């Protein structure tokens, strides 16, 4: 992840770079970021965080988080990514009813008369959710008092501009300018 | 401070009494036992021997007998738990009792505020450590949060702010907002620096108190109150906390103030030589501020 920080306060620049890296690693999103541009102007105050993701967040299907096999009329699922276990169970309960979904162990599930193709194609997390998680982490990095926020989300590039009082058109224009520049530099 | 097991700890407590010392704080957690004590200097060596003999460790705790508030702009996840809790922890290691406090509206450069009640609560402690953020202009703009606080204030911030000379007693820079524990050698050193600055500030405060000494040392009032039934029965972890100029008692003011103010110390009623008031935190604790010798004399003269 390449991070560029611009701002007049040298201590703040370095501190926010570390804070950003730390928080993104904590929420497990650092790996999905290609480029980050941070503009810090505490005097105004205006903070602009622009991220370019490595790839466009795509929807997660059940087949991405489990290994599936069919034995006669039974479909067996072995969960490989436990983060999605609650979503998988809830989707299966919705499709087949609680009585027909047998969770044998923490990772193993058996379904009587199940359709492995339909199960595999079921969406458990949309790409939008992944984007929202990244935006949530960016909000954690921003100073707490900087409450007036404006988001720009386009394909792989996400920008959040934040100020303390009114988000004027002038500040939004600055945010757009930074957003387009970072997007252009990254050839998105 | 003795830090060890509960085994033979009664011998330690007897020895503290024999040498004319005082137990400032006693904490037991399962088989672990810590005792913060104040003893005469000439008995230190004998006390160390005794502590080693019963399998514990003894170390000097310069902040013993003080209660310090560590204050952040809010209790939100932006400021908590790091570095506020790291600072509170290092002060506890030096013997202080600490509380962590977040202001209701302390965040924001232009919108930060502190209420009168929050100031009153902070003024109940011996000192306050204010922990602010990463931008110089923001730290300087938040000076108003602590400039009216009456107890000594130590400011901990990221960059070194300008113009703080009249607003706080000491400034430690190089900390700021953090997303993880302060555990690198440089960060541990910074925490030690904060602890040393707090010690310096409180040493000055002790000297100021010595210029016009208190009528009675807070530890003597503590000894007197140890036999007071509601305090003996209190289940709160530290029902009595020593301050430099008094004590915090964690028993309700309404039910206990009358009896406590009638207690006799050196032939005087406690109510006559100390100001007893309810804590601004809630009605379940009270603050005793002992008057100085000159205040008591002045009061006697006016009577």
C-alpha cells in the first residue's frame, strides 16, 4: 500500500499515516488497498482521504467461503472462511428451513434434498458491504470532532472529505479535484 | 510498595505498625497482595528484608497517596483505550490511584467544550493529565479545556504547542492519537517521561502544602476512619483514597457526614478542621479537604 500525505503539520502527517496503516490492518483491509492519498489541513479544517482499491469489491457467494460436495440427495458444506459462517447459516435457513439444515460440527453442514448449484450461487455479502466497511474504517481514522462528511465513491476509488462545520461547495470541489487526480494517477 | 503473595502478609502489616508506618492502600486479588505504605526512611532496609523474606518484592512508588485524573476529549474509540489507558497504567505503577475520564463535548477544534460540572469533578483530584491529539493548531485551540482547572494540569500532546506556559504546569509532547498500545522502547520511555513530569508537578504541590502544613496528615484521618463501620463494610475496591490535602471516602455523604464530622482528631472535631463535601461525581462518595494550620488558627480567632 502506497500512502501519500500532504499537510502543513509535519507531526500530524506522520501520525496520521501511522494511524491509517494501523487501523486498516486492524480491520483487515490494508491488503485490499493499492494507493492512499491523505490531505490534512487542520487550519481550515479540511481532511480528504482518497483510496484506490486493488480490485473492485465483488459480491461474495457461498461457494467462495465453503467447499461443497453432493452425496446422493445430501449436500455437504465445509466452511473454509469462518468470517461468513453466520451469513451462510442464515441464507441456508432461509432457503431450506431450520429443520432441514443440520450443522454437524462448527464447520460442517448437511442439507437433505439440497441443490448444490443454487447454494453455491447464493450471495452472502455484496461488494457494497465491503466498501462500507472500508468507509467505516476511514471514519475511525478521521478526527472525532470533524463531523461534516462527504463521500465520493466511484468504481475502485473512494474519497471522504470531512470538515467541522458546513461542507460548502468549495470544499466539495477540492475533494473532487483530489479524487480525480488520484484516480487519474492510478489509471483507474 | 510491597508486591507479592498473601502468605505471611500479617507479619508485614505488623511490622509497618511497629515502625510507626501507615498503610496507604491495600489490594488483594486472589493470592496476590499489594500494599502501598509510608514508613520512616531509617526502616526501609529492614522492611525490604522482611518483604524479600516473605517472597515479595518492594519498590519505591513516588506517586503513592495521590489520585490523578487522566482526561481525554471524549471516551469515543478515537481516543480510547490508547494512549489514555497506557498513561493511566504507568501512573498506577508509580503508586497513584487513577481514573480515566472523557469529556462530553471535548472533541473538535472549534466546537470543544468543558462544562462546569466536569471542571468541578477534575478539581477533586490531585492533578489532571489532559491527553490531546496530533495537530498543533488543534491542541492550541483546546487550551480553554484546562486553563480554568484549579489543580495542576499536565498536558500530553502530539506536537509541542506554543503559549501553554500560563495554562498548565507541564507539557509532554510526542504522543498524540494512537491506534495501538504504547509498547515500543521509545514509547515506554515517553510514558516514563510523563510519569516523571507528574512526579515533578506533585512534588512542587507538596512543597507548597508544606509551607502552610495541614492540621493533620490525611493518612492519620485514614487510620481513624478504618474502624468506621460503613467503610469497613464497603465492598468498593478502594473505599478510602488518599489525596495530598485530604481523602475521598466512598460512602454516601447524607448518611455519614454527621458522624464523621463529630470524630475527634488531636482534640478537635473533624468537622472543625476539615471541609467535608459531597463528590460532584455522584452522591455515593464524599471529599474531605483538611484545613491548613493557619486556616484553623484563623477560624479559632474568629470564633
